C-alpha cells in the first residue's frame, strides 16, 4: 500500500534523527556516566526505525543498504575479538585473552588508563556497531512485506 | 529505594501485566507491554540500577515494541474468541 | 473452563506455593550488613593453637586456617606470603606475580588480643574499592561489563549476532542477498 | 504477630511482586492460544526474574534513599589518578546489574527470533492461533 507523505512527520523526523544519532554516539563512547555499547547501539537503531516510520521502508533500505548492514554486524564483533587477540600477540604470549592492561600502550601511559581507553573506544564501540547493525537488520526483515518487494521475489 | 514510590510502581506493574495478557486487541497488548517496560525501568532506576533502567527503557520499551508492531503489521491484529 | 486453562491454573498454584516456600528462607533484601555486601570473618584463638602464627610467618597456610576456610566453602589460598603492615594487619598476597588480576587481596588476617580474625572480601566490596584504580572508569557496571566479565560480554555479542543471522535465514526469501 | 508480618511479609514485598509477575507470565505462556500473547508472557516472565535479581543487589539503609548511591564513583579526577572510594558511602551491588544488563539485550534478541518464527508460521498456515495451527497440521 502506498501512503501519501505527511509534511509534519517528515519535518519532525528530519529534525529529530541527527540529534538521536548524536545522543547515541554520546552514550556509546565514554565511561563517565551511565550507558555503554548496548544502549548506544539500540538508540542508534531507533533512529533508523524512526526513518522507516516516516519515509517508508524502501527509502530506508536505500539509506542503509543490506551489504553495509551485513558488513557492519560482523565488523563490531571483529573489533571486540581482535583486541583480545592483539593483547596476546603484542605482549608476546604473556598475557591472557582480553587482558587490555598488557598492551604496549600501558608502558607509555598508565595501565589503568590503557584499560579505560580500550574499554571506551574499542570494546564499547564494537558492541555498539554490532548491536546497531543487528537490530536494524532485524527490524528491516520483520517490517519488509514481500508484496512490496519488486525484484527477485520467487 | 523509596518505599512508597516503590510500592505504587510495583502495584501498577501488576495491574499492567494482568491487563496486557487479558486484553483481546493485540496492538493494545503490545502498547501495554511498552508501558510495563517504562514502569519497570522507573523501578530499577529508583533501586539504584541506572544502567539496567537505561537499557530497559531503550531495549524493552523501544526496540521490542518496534519489533512486535512490525510483526503485527504482517499478521493478524485480533485474538480469537 | 477449558482443560488447558484448568491445568495451567493448577500448575501456577503449585509453582506459586513452591516459590513462597523458597522465598521464606531468603533473607530480606537491602541489608547492608548481609554477607553478600560485607566481609565475612572467622575467628581463631591463638592461645590454643600457637602454631598458627609460626606457620603464617613461614609463608604457608596453616592447617587449621585452611580447614576453617574450606568449611565455609571458600577457595583456599595457596602459595601466599605474609606482609607486615601498620595497624596490626597482616595482608595475604599471592606470591606468583601475574599481569591480571593485579592484586588479589582476598584474605586479611588481623590480631586482636588473643584471637586471630580472618577476613575475606566479599565480591562487591572488592569491586567497589579496587575498580577505580584498576580500570580507570568511575562506572563500575561498565568496568565489570567490559573488563572483569569480558568473556561474558563477548559471548553475549555473539549471541546477538547469531540472532540476527537466524532472523535473516528465517525471513529473507529473496534471490540476491 | 504484627512483628512477624512486618519482618517476613512486608519486608520482602519485592519478592512477592516478582513471584506474582512470574506466575502471570507463566500462565500466559501456557494457557493463551495466541502466539503473540505467549511472547508477551515470555517478556513478563523475563522482567520478573530481572526484578528479583536487581532487588537482591539493592541496599537499603533507611530514610528516603538513605545514603546509598548508584555504582558510579562520584567526584573523580579523569582517568583514575589514585582516587579512593569515599568512606561511608554505600554502593549498590554492581554484580547483578552487569548480569542483568546483558540478559535484557539477549532477551530482546531472542524475542526477535521468536517473532520471526511467528511470521513464518503465519506465512505457512495463515493463522497465529495455536489450536488452528494444530488443526491444519492434522487436516493436511
């Protein structure tokens, strides 16, 4: 079914979406307050839900293509698992998996600071990317009616 | 925790839960579940679990409701009987 | 009433009785002095067992202390040395220096008169006092999520990824990906 | 008698409410025929268990809020320059928070998988009522 675009909804969505995404970035990076990767990723996915609600699903899919979505959902997991393997490699096998304090960065600055930096800028961002991509993908798959799809339907 | 606020919120929680599984219209049930998530997020923030309340408000009341409404758009809205 | 409703009611009533029976034994929540929120202490008399102190000074865990600790179901300290500190505290620290965890201050021993008190940190107390200087974030929940229980969170992220793949496999019925 | 009621019944009100919610969700999962109602019951069950765990982690000293704070260290310098936890401040137990934080997100993901299964069942049978699905399965 084809709906006519609503001016109020479109304008409000255009106004809201950048602020929602900025808030999501604020939540996901940084460890000073409440929040973290899970919450930031879900709030970021909520901005795409708002986009789909306002502008329709085909336009939303063209903004965030499936190939991007598939790549991002595994990229975040690779961030997280890769920093764990990097801890083993860069400490020459001394440290355990996911032991951020053993990275060579800890010799330059404080060890606690290294762990905090790794948590807030690698681990949380990795979690947030995975959660954002997976939740967006799930929402698109659940909301996409096959009769609206033109190409490739069997 | 603040005991009177806690008691009021938990009482509303039970009422909303029973209403959500009793009501015939599935869209109304989903919206009641969203309200349930918000009330329980309030309860958790007031129990000093800020992160859990934040997560529940984002995931339970936001994402799960969106998923369920998207599912309802592709299935039937009315429950039988 | 349909038979499914009746059986569900019966099951709910039985389960409710079981839960009420269980909750009757759980202590009331919110007690700041409960064992989960404080340290637990065991007392040993020095006069009746004088070999405790000599054993501690030699750097081995005495038998009576090990017995007391294992009776409570706690993990046994092994390979420890005793460090003298001010205020009558002897702090047990593991001898093997590991990168992680940095300071495992699980057991404290304090002498008061003729009795020897053995304290053990509860998990939240250790968490609250050491989290800031170990990890450098003020938010204890984030520290626990990403560092102390990092394997757990990695597994949860994998579960979310798997859920996304499962939804794709169930619902995507188009030719091209 | 009054003391017993106050100490045993009223002081554990979170547990009782948690049990009531748990049984509500359990009843919905068994007795309701609609699959969406079953998923709603599953969500209520999950939140009831999380409520139980968060209640275990809370600390109550007295008064309105009474000196207990969230597990976030207050007033620190950036990057933890030897700051020690203030004396006399009681924090809520952060361990149940960590466990339940991941449990909520994973619960949402499993709910999404369940909804995808509901959609597939509707595509196959044209209904999401349990007994009609069984009828069609036996009829065909």
